[in-house]
C-alpha cells in the first residue's frame, strides 16, 4: 500500500503545488508532478513570480520564450479554463511556448497564482504532444484541448455498467472507481452519499477497480458485488457495499473475507450459497476484469477516483465543497441545467 502527498489524478487539480489542496490517495504506483523545467531549447525558461501578500503580478512574457506556433496561447488558455476554471480565485499566465529538440513536442510554462494572495505563486510546466490532444505533465499523459474530457465521457457512458443510484439518464454521470479493501474508499463513502442527496438528477455509478497487487481479497469482494447486483439489483448492492466497507478489516485475510462478504450478502437479503457460486463463475471474473480494463483505459491509477462526465477527481483527497464545486462547474461546461 502506498500513501503519497501531492499525487493528483486529474489535470483539474494538477497544479496542487501552487495551492493548498493536497490529495492523499491510495494507488498502485507513485507519480509526482515536477516543478517547471529550468531550461528550454532556444530560450531560458522563465522564473516563477515572487510571492507577495497580494494577488500575484506576473512578469511580462518574454517574446524569446515563444518559439513554437502550436499549441497557441488561446488553446492553452481554453484548456486551462476547462481544467481550472472551477476555482474562481485561481489565476494564471502563459509564460512560454517553446520548441524542443523533439520535432512537434512543445514545452509550455504557465505561471499560476491566487487572487487572494494567500497561496504562493509558482511556475508549472508540461509538454504538448504533436497530436494536439495530449500533454505530458510529470510522468503521466493527460488529455488536452478546449474540451479535454469529451473522449473519456463517451468511453464511460458506453462501458461503465456498474450498479448505480439516482437517475437512469447519463447526462450527468458520476462514476466512482473503488476497491472494497481500500481504506480511502471506505472514507469516501460519506461524500458519495452526500452527492446522491445534492445531485438528485445525477447517475452515480460504483465501478469495481480492485488493486490485487496490494489488496489480495479485493477481487473476491468485487466478484461478490457483481453477483449481488445481478441477483438483487442496485438497492441490494449498496446495502452490501455499506456492510462490506463497514467490516473492511475482515477483508485482510482469506477466512475473514469470506465471513465479512457472507455477512454483507445476508444484510442485502440474498442467499450466500447462490452468491458464492455466482462469484466463482468465469462470467463474473470477466465482468470484474472488464471493469478493471475500463479503469486502465482511462489511465486511472488510484482509488477512489470519481469520473465526472469524463473528468477525473480523487474523491478521498478533495474537500467535499470543492468536489461539489467541480461537479457544478462541469455541469456548466456541458450545458446541463441545474
């Protein structure tokens, strides 16, 4: 199990080094966002602005740091507005769009600050790829563009078939990728319950993402969840899930897991023998693997992660009001009436 400060699953929160928001997430591999690069081909990358007690006054951009034609400053600002616009206090300025030694790969540096002056401003860098649809920040790849979450939204709408609460309509779809053995997933359930109340028009889906390498009993728990849904429906699943998370310590051993899961099945009003037989079937194993593949296709590497119409946010590392604000902002971007 790896716990790491500063790992953010979504570019929406990627500038965490310049804000007070810090994610604590459970993941299968550590990933760290580095500071902006110190040097670039053909020009000296700009230094970060000096911290002040007031809103940051970014230095005037140096034309020598704009040696690449793509992406344009307008495209970068559209992308950052889509990603960061939920935070009305966040301000930024594109400081450099520079060619690199690799043809078609552009180095971008952005100054990021806070209108209130309470947070230290900083420089944030990433590489824009030749396809115009992706960037590399730190050691990960993120979608890029004025509507960077559109492809992921379509993928989730097509393939996220887990049990759900709320609306059957997928106009606003909140998909939680979670692991029954993950402590942060257990903690996140309180926020997920609040979302059900605060967004009654949303379709809120639970999608299995067992991290077997660190949680040996997680796949079995996921299989039981699939079968409870199959035999008892959505309501039975969430009763099962509440019980499984409540008794999470019991999942630490094979014997304990069997007792914990059987108890959760009983609370859901189902027959334990039937669910156990279903959980051992190849069809159920395939269903769990398909859910894992969806998470991997979306480049999700930590649990719990909430996908909000394609936008990834770490549920456990974000204050509830911020999470709610991001959802409302995504509704606005997608033209969804409140």
